[in-house]
C-alpha cells in the first residue's frame, strides 16, 4: 500500500494545455475515483500516475517517492484497462502469471501467487481455460488477477467495466469493492459513470476540462456540491435547475422562476432581487396537496418508483416518487418540494450560495 500525491500537475501537448495545476491526495489504502465527462482529463491523469504519459509540470509521488522520471515498470503499480488485453493463446493461469515470468520469478512462486489471486477472484476452476472460453466478467477478473499477482503498492483502473452489460457491471462493482476491502490496497479508479463513483469510492475527484472541480466523500458531494456542474453530474437522475430571482413576499422570500412559477425557499438566506439558479433533486420532490402546480409531460414507471417529467410554468421539473400515481400526461399534479434540500447557485458563476 502507498499514498499517491499529485501536486500542481500540468500537461501540455505542444502549445495546448490540457491539465491545469491538478492537486489530488490519495491516502494509503484509499479507494479514490476520478470522474467526469469525456475529455475532462481523468484518463490522462491516471496514465500520468502510471508513467504512460509524461507530465509537463508539477510532481507525482507514490509511497513518498517522486516518480516523475521513473519508468512505469519501476513505479510498483498495476493497471487494469478497459480492454482486457489477455493473450488468447495462453491459459488463465499463464495470463495471470506472465508478468512474474518475465521478471524471472521462480515457477513455484508464480504458481503460489496465481492460485492465491484465483482464490480471491473465484477463478480457481478456470485456470486451465483460454480467454475465448470465458465470459466478459470472467475475462475482466483475469485482468484483475494479473494485477493482483504483482502485489503492487497501487492499483490503477481505467474504466474497467465499460465493456460489460448493465447487470454484469453491477456485479463487478461489488466484486471490485470487496476486493479492495480484502486487500486494503490503494486504488485509483477512472470512470465516466457517476453511479460507479458514488457506490465504490471512499473519495471522489470530480474533473472538468483538465481541472478539479471538487473532492470529497460521495455523500458530501451529493449533499454539498460547490457548483452547478458538480450538482448536475453527481446524482441520478440529475438535479433540476431553474433560473430566476429571489423576491420578497408576505411570508418571506420566494423564488420567482423566469418561466412564471413561484417555488418555495425555506430558510435560504439570499437577498431579494438577486438572480440565481434554483436546484432541487428529483427524489426531493413528492406529490401531495399544497404544492406547486405541475403539468405532467411524461411518466416513466420502473416498478419500485416512478419518474415524473412535468412543466412548472414553462420550466421543466422532474420528480422521482415511490408511490405509483394515476396521473396521465397533460394532467395537473401538485409537486411538494422539500425546502430543506433546496440549493441556490449564483446565476453567473454557477457557484453555490
């Protein structure tokens, strides 16, 4: 296990700068997920940790040692890629032990480490099979086993579940998290899927355009996003955003949406007249009496819950409710907003107020 420290890291391709002074601390034994949309720099950062991409500035340290100029093979890391990258002509056991064989490790040591890793990943009965005889999930476990036998200080995962179907992704998420709990090894994991990030990470690093937007525990980011980007990226379905201004009312301040609706604020402390963006997550809207009139556009029942897409004034507002509702598209319902969960953001900067 080892701590990974990224300090003021910059990356340029010629005159184009794609990473802008990134700072991230990965604690010893932590599971840290780098998340963000395509092109945000998360995979580039992971490849710089691995030594597959040179950095243009700053420092990267692994286990207290600066590795800027250290070759990938000497960084004591193991990487699991989106592609399984298995040798088709080698058995599972041969694939898992290949890196040790190249290093000249004794055959007995290789067999011992391969069997230990196979036991951890439930691959013991597949050791004599070839990759073509395995399912996608089994192949990904072999790729993970190949990393485990090296006993590295740090595991690096680059979108390892992207090629799997939805059901298998859920199963593999659990397997990787259980693996981390057993091995207690430092893991840096890249994904564009915020559900993976929320369910697996000890700490999430949200990136955009080569910069870190926010770092924190999953529920900290969910409850206290620093800006509209993080608020909209973390959480599924995404947070509702409505533009408008704060107005004084007889019962206290209210939010007057540009689309004509008036939404409750609760205890929000923002001066009247200020233009803001109003944020509320769909799961924090219920259907009941005394709420905001909303006209249903589309209903999406999933069995355990129903997602309601509706118009409030001319603005769109989505709700996720546990109860099955009898409303039809075009009918009016009453949206009851949990004012304790309302977020207000500066209209110009997007920063949370």
